């Protein structure tokens, strides 16, 4: 479930969050093939963003889907 205050229509930090996700994706793509521990690095980045923006896992997936659908 997505909390109403974390929806695209309501989240006051939505633009900041989308920028953070996009930057993370760009950094992840640049790392491709560089490290045997790439998955751990990506997961740590996701965890940091989720914590910074107070997101649940469902909300994380919701926001990522919003970005990939547009």
C-alpha cells in the first residue's frame, strides 16, 4: 500500500526523490562490470534513498514505476 502522503500527487519531495532515483540509476549504469559486489552497492544506494525519503519497499517500487512509465 502506498501512503497517500507519498503519492505522486501529494509528496512534497517528489521532484527531489525522482532526481535521486535517476542519479542512482545513472551511477549504477556507470558501474556495470566494474565490481563483483555491484549488487551490494546498488542495494545500499536503494536503502539510503528509502531511508532519506521515508519510503516503504512498496513505495520505492511505486516511484520507480512512475519514472519508467513516463
